[in-house]
C-alpha cells in the first residue's frame, strides 16, 4: 500500500487517512485490518456497500478478489439514500455483525454506507429513527468505513455528514457527526474508468460549487479557503475542454479535486448553490452536480457584488471578494466575472440536458432553498427575489 498522499500534504492532514494511486483498491485489505478494532487473531467481518452498476464496472472483480479473505457480505444502494434504504442497510450490518464497512461507489453509496455505519451499533434502526437522527445527530461511535469513491466530485469520502432524501416530504435531510467521517479514503483513479462524460461533468460541477462555496462561506477559515481554491486549481485545465474520456492524470486530478472540496465543506459547509440544488433535484429531477452548476456562475457574480449593507459575514465584504479572487486566481481567471464566464462556457459545452423553464416555479424553489441551513452560510444576504433572479437569469 502506498504511503499517505504526499502532494498538498499540508491540506490533507487529519482524518480521514487518505491514499491515492492507481491500483490501490486491490490493496484494500491492509486498510481494513488497520481500521478494525478488537481481536485480530481472525479476519474482521466486512460488509461491502456498492451501487446497482457495481458488477459491470471493470474494477469490481479485482476489488472482490482483494476482499475474498474477509468473505464480505454485499449490500446494494440503488438510487438516492432514503430513511427506508438507510434503515434497511443498517439492519443488514447488524445481522452480519459487521466490524468494518467498505463503501465502493458514488456519493449516494458513500452517504448510505456512512449513515448506516453510524447508526447500526445503536438502537434498532427504523426509517423514523433515521429521520430523527438527522434532526438530533447520531449517538455513540459508529462502525469504521473504508471509502473508495468511484465517481469524483462529492467528496463524501472526506466529510462527517451524509445526505438522506425524504422523498415523501420533498425534503433533503442531513445526518451529521464525527461518527460519519470515514476512517480511510482510498482514491484510485482506475475506479473512474468507463464513467459517462455527462456524469463526469456533473461531478465536476459539484466539485467547483463546493470549492468556491466553502471559500466564501461565513463559516470559512483560511484552511477552507485554501482547500476550495486548490480544488479549482486541479480542474483549471479541464474547465476549458469539451467532454472527453479523461486520461490517467486527469482522473487523478478529478478525484483529488473532489476530495479537496469535500474537506473544504467539512469545515465551512456549502451555501447558496447547494441550497437551491435540493429543490431543483427533488422538483425537477436534475442530477445533484448539474443542479448546483446551473446557478454557480450567477452566484459568483452575486456574491462578488456584496456590499457592507447586505454582507452576512462579520468579517466584511472585502473578505468575501478576497476569497473569490483566490479561487479565480487558482482557476487561471482574472477576476470574478472571468470566473463566472468560464463556468458558463463549461456548462454550454457540457452536453448536460437543458434546464426546464424555472420561471413559474422560481419563487417556490427560492422559498424552499431558504429553509435549508446552507442558505444561512452565504456571505451575502438572501431573499426570495434574489434567489428567483439566480434561477431565471
């Protein structure tokens, strides 16, 4: 197994233990042994959480072979995590008496695995308990998670929270706590092989949104600003290219950028783009990254124009503009306007499906977005008219 990631090591100190390199997924056994607690005279009991397309991915066979000594039970998270799917997965972990959870998949797989691992050691897990835990937080220590992201962008392998979708109530929930933070993150660029270009583009938009939102958040600090800018720096060259199968170096950059942006939002949270994305996903079916990306350029312009009278950051509007300028510099853009223009050009080339006319629904989406705490992290005060303009401009 490779040593922990050396590049940008000052930004990657602390949990989770992070490793990056092609082929690392085949050496996952060592990390499982390190994450497990208790009697090591026997192999720890492992539960593998994957997505519905796992068997068709070229890396699934080698990963299963690496896990063979642990005789893992396999659970599938199909689609977005819900209170019901998280409860079902947590019960499966208990039945298996799992000691280590391996999550190999995209953001939904990661979030479901993290949530189930955090809740499984506690009382019997029901959908109602999952919803309650999203409001009050999980109790106690969860099972250790070894995370292998197979899509770049969400940074879920580096965050102490998990998104759970209450579709029946039309609400995005969040389970938060230190027990949600994976013990190990293994970033293997080979796991991105074969991803459709639209999915990669959507993932990139999620990374970009997370990076700049963490940088300008009212909860940001110097470390979050550096992490957010570094994520944009890793993707700077890809911003100007049409969709294409990424090279090995580009897959490395995509995974690392997503991880950096995840570490950034673990500190500072997200803001206006993510607050708007939740109703856009629930009401209009946009993928998460796409839903974040459609308002990203407008949000850059909006927050760059912050003034003293509408600044929500106690450090003042100058701090907000400095944070945006740092991201722009990392991306090779001269200023906020140039940064917004590059995002718009990237979206135009993306091949993502067109966004429906949001005009008639904009006020309702805006009101729902204001109900999420993410909106409160934005450095410029938000109201329904301002958010409606972002949705329709």
